[in-house]
C-alpha cells in the first residue's frame, strides 16, 4: 500500500486508528531509522510514556538494530525488478510478437550505440576547441611577452 493514497472521509473512518497508524509507520519507514529516532525523542520530550512505547516498539519490531528500516522493501523491489527483466527476455510463445520484440530491442541498442558515439564525438570536439583556445592564448601571451622583452632589450640609438 502506498502512503500517497488519498482517502475520502468515509474511507478514513472505516479504516480507523489502525489504518492511520499503518500509514504513519510506512511514512517513517520510508524516511529511515533517523525518522524513527527523531519521533521517539519527540515522544520523550512531549510525554515520556509515548517515547518509551516507541522505543519498545522499535526494539520489538527490530527497527532499532537493523541496518535500515526499508531494507526488506528495497530487497523486494530489486528482486521484482530482476524478475521483471528476466520475464521480459523470455519468449512469449507468439512468433510475430517475439520477432517484433527482438527487432525493437536491436533497433534500440543501435540507437543507444549511435547516441553514445555522438556524445563521444561531441566531447572530443569540445576538448579540441578548449585545447586550441588554450594554445592560442598561450601563444598570444608568449608573443606579447617577447615583444615587451624586445622593446626593453634594444639599446638606445646614438646619433
């Protein structure tokens, strides 16, 4: 269940306090262990039994000692993505669709390769332009430094 779902007032009443608490728990889980600790400290400040109850819940639910509150959710998501990618590569049984899918994937790979080549050429052109500008600036500074040295090194003409 997503924490961003919008409920009508009647749905909120039917869900009761447990629904609100599940939403709050999911919201805190999405923000990690720091959010749980912050709420627990705020509970101790407001009314110490609230903080104590939150501490007990965090220990009981193993949120206090896990690496992250969302570890299992992240694992589930990555597992689902892996399964989805594996399912996408399996043949569907429809020869026409499989041929279309293969051709589309090949075309997309070719477009990606062409775009990466374009980006490489673009970077090379930018680097060359910057290097040429640097060399031109360096040569200009060397000429002006050489001209100023030449004007100070020539002895005054005697008449």
